[in-house]
């Protein structure tokens, strides 16, 4: 079973029928596979969403340019790059993702699932570029990046086609604000902007 095709089918169906109308049975028919095969991998609809989130995390890391780890690149630029790669990875699934965003604000269970997934993704992003996420300071950094990502997601959902100029601009602006706040709180070095 090709997981990438399954996730593509998932988001296409969610875009067509909405999250409430989506079922594993419908996805199985769409993918021309047995429903039992899906159930072996995904316990239910929520399990499938969690697996999709993990897949996006994996693809984001796999598509990073090695130059992102150049010591001459600031932490803010690294975080901007990893977020832009994430949105690039999400692009083929955009219609379905945007439909899920509408549901998330109304469904408490979906909100909790999304909140946990985004937190894990942002922690992974920080750790990938060399930022410590341990302790109270780490928790603040994660929350800060979650906020930046959500601002970017809101803008991205409104952009059409492959143009993410506005998304890039809002991410850059919010990362600059977050960096300034982090410095004022003593979370990063004033001189280098590097993690403490």
C-alpha cells in the first residue's frame, strides 16, 4: 500500500465530502483496496490524521536543503526555511487541509488532535535546526513557533495557486517578532541570536 497515495486520497475525499462525511470505507473504495487493509495501519479516522501529520513531518525533514545547517545562517532564517519547506510539502493536499482547518475550530476532539500534532511538528522543527526544547524555556519556544506557524497557515489557506508570497512575508515578520521577544526574555543570545 502506497501511503502517499492513501494520504492524497484522504485529502481529496475530505475536500469533496467534508470531514464528517469522510469514512475509512469510502477511502478504501477510492483507493481500490480492502477496508481491512486500512484498519491494520490506522485504527480510525483520527489515527489516519495523526499518521498524515507524521508523514508531513518526515517529508519536511527529507526535503530540507543541507545548506540550512550552514553555521553562517541565522536561526531565524533556518526556521523560515523549514516552515517554507513544510508548506511546500503540504501544497498537494491543500484543499483537504483547508477543509480540516474549518472543522478544527468547531470540533473539540479535532482541536485537541490538531494542537498536539502542531506542537510535535514545531518541536521537531526547532530541534532539527539546533534549538533546545527542554524545560520551561523550551516550552515557551515551542509555543512561540506554534503561533508563528498558525499565522502562516491562516495566510497560506487564503493564497491561490503555488504563490506563497504573502505566507512567506507573514512568516518572516512573525519570526522576527518572536526572535525579538525571545531575546528580551533571555531565551537566545543578544549578539548571535542563537539558542541558549
